């Protein structure tokens, strides 16, 4: 069985995901843009894997956008995105909260009709290994 470990930014919440991910979506919908503050969310999905909270389970809270299935679990202390089990039978894990390497490539971009205008042409933007001087 595949195992991944992860944590929040402040380190209070630690967890293990036991099992495999079936898909890895980069979601460009308005809800994901708002709750990540970025162009898209990067989430791993599994219908069979389980999350085990190793520490800080009491610091995990979830917000569900009224009238939608959109939800986000996060650390009450630092606000870091964390795994969610709010949709029955589905584990959703934000890729950035994992501390172990993800070998799976993204499956697809979803809600691409909602891509942010500024996301176009990013291949031409300069890159720096750290904060530019």
C-alpha cells in the first residue's frame, strides 16, 4: 500500500494518507482561485485511500461554500490547506500539503474556461531560484 505523509505550515497538524490517488487535477474554477489565492488549485483525489491524523486533528476545520459541494479543510492556526473528506467516498488532498514526493503527473486541467487571464504566456516570464534581488 502506498503511504504519503503531510503537514500544515506551522507543523501542528500531521497526517498520513494510506492508499493510492486515482487523479490529480489542476482546477481553475472561481472557487479554487478564491480559496488558494492563485490561478488554480492542485488536488489529488482518491475513492479508496484513507487519511489518518497523526497529530493536531483538533486544529483541522472545514469550510463548505453554501449551496455548493466546494469545501476546504485547513489548519485553524496557520490556515494551510489540508485533506478533506467532506464529499462522501472521496478524499481530496491538496498536493502542496504533502511532505513526501508526488510521482504522479497532473491528470488534467479542469474548469479551464475559467483560467485567469494573467495565466496565459507564463512560459515567457523570467524564473529565479529564490527571491529576486
